[in-house]
């Protein structure tokens, strides 16, 4: 009789190291054994040769519902499965519904569960007029963390939380043990410099970066960490485009505070000179994509262990929202779920950095940050058998070719991407076979943080 339900064989990539001809044995939905050498018997064996077998990716920042009638979970989680992503953490800024009460968290979880092809977790937020009244109830309802913004994108859908209220909110979040993630741009600075750019008459690709210079970002980062230090709240910067931000985060950690920080994949791949200049609105995001020098500074921090997680900040705007020749008229954000893992592995191998960074930044640290490491984030016995398999399969990326993305544009279109997922497993079941997404809507589950909460997330390089 077979020892296990299935065996996955390949080059194991974990936080601890890289193991050639390793195996992951699955029983039911969980990992039952991990090893190397001759594999035990199983009812089904998947031998991927020398392909990389990694923990399933946890994307810590996804916007599935930013545009009503557009992507939603049925498509975002399809792209995720095709990209080796087995859990997405979705943002609370849905078009037409700010997720700011326990009832809204519960309602979103139920509607997303009917659509999702991979597992998902949900951020909650607050409406300024409500204050902090709903934070505790949202935590009980299963919010995995709380997202706030120091910049007001929209007064209803994406409001600014002013400094005194942000302090109060951090104090309440601290009581839950969850993380407070913040969109980090100083509102006054951005508005003043945006007016200056408009007055100058510059409307092309240069306008966006000029309207949101690095200082507008680092001022907000310092404010967030100082509030976290004063309240004891776990403080997380959800995207940082400049090297100085990672230095600030490191300084607060050196002082003993829990100050985590996230690098979106576009800050590691794109640059203002090479990409924003030609892609225009397709490369517009907040904070902006910066210079080549800032991109390389972030890679240096990643190699040094100063980046906590790497995410997408994925959103699939319709092309009509990204095509204005007037740069500041375009919506901010871009789709990346299908290529997140591929682009990071490419970058690591090109720079000679250990692949262990991929396991830490895409799985281990996200699981610890969001308090789900009791189930997710590693190839370890007892955890969910979430596995991403990547192999070297060079191709010039065509976002329309796979059929797994609701939009057929990407800032990475035409780019030579050397690695790609050839299989994805969710809780032991193959949900992507390298060509087709096999998971049906409703396959994904709502993931909540462990209660009581686990130990504090370690420093990024720990």
C-alpha cells in the first residue's frame, strides 16, 4: 500500500537552503514528510526533475475589486494560481464598498469564497467618520490586518487617515496583535508638488515622479514607525520605492521596534528612465517607479535582509484607465500576479543572490507577518501542502497568451522572463499544470490569523 497520497519531487527551495532531488510527501491536505534521496511510495508521483519546488507564494497585497465590474476574485485568483501564488491578501478599498466593519469583512469573505480559486485573507480599514469603533470587531470577524493611508486617493473609497486618528487606530490595532499596514505618502507634500507640476505645464511621464518625490514617501514612513513606536503596534509599510525607506525601517528595528517593510515587484524590475518613459500610464503606480539607482538600492537592501516581503500591489485596471497621454490622469497600479514569482527568481539568479530569499520573501515572512505560519509559508510537516514549482522556460511575456488574466496588458509585456511556474498545488491538489488552471471558483478558503497570536515576526533577514 502507498505511504502517501502524493509525492512532489524536484530541487527544494526553502528558507534554510536548496536541496537537489528532494521530495515533499502529501497526506490529505497537509505535508507529511520532507526529505531527499529515494522518495517513499505514493498513490501519485509528480517528478519535476531539477525544477524548483518552493512553498506556495503568499502575495501580501492584492486589489481584486478596485474597479467595479472588472476583475474580482474569480480572475485575480486565476492569475494567482497560474503564477504559483496559493494565498492572496486582499486590500479593503473595494469600488463601492470600503471594508470598514465586521459585517463588511464577513460579507466580503463569503462572496470571495464563492469565486476564489486559491486561499485568501482580508485586510480591514476604517472610515474616518467612524473612528476606531469597529477595529476589534473586524479582528474577530477574521481581518488579517488593518490598512490605512496617509494620502487620500478618494474620500470614500481610499480615504486619508489624519495623524491623530492614525495614532488612535494604531493603539487599537495593537490590542488585537495584528499588523497595521500603511500606504506611505505625505498628503500635504503630494498635493503641493502636484499643483506645482500642473503649473509647470509638464504632463508627460516625468509628471508623476515629480509630483511625488522621494521625500513625500520617507516623511510618511518616519511618521508611521514613530506612531508604531509610541503605541506598541506592529507597523508595516506596504510599499517602498526608495532605498532610504529601508534604511529608516532598519533603524527602527535596531531600536527594538517591529518595523516591517514591503517591496513591490515593480520597484525591483522597472525604472523611470527605461520603462515609465515608454509605458506611460501602464507603469503608473503610487508611490512611483523610481530611477535605476533606486531600483538597485532596493536590491542591495534585499540582499542584506532589509526587505520583509515582496508583493505585487496587483490591480487589473481596464486599459481605458491607463492610456491617457496626460500622465496624472491615469489610474495607479498594474497587474502582476501571474509573474511575481518568475520575476523575483529571475532577479535573484541574475544577481547571484541565494534562492532562499524567494522562499523567505514570498512565503515565510508573509506567513509570519500575517500570523498564518501555523498553516502556511513553508515546506514543513503539518502545514498546508501549498507548493509552487518553477522551471527555466524562457519566453517573451505575453499577458494575453495564457488566458488567465482578465486584462491583456502588462508593464512586463515583451520582457524576456526566464523562469515560469510549471505547477501549483493548493493543500495537496494540483491547481495549475503549467498550461491550464484546474481549480474551479470556490476552491479557495478564507484564511484568518492564528488566535492566540504566534510569536512576533522576526527581522526580515532572520
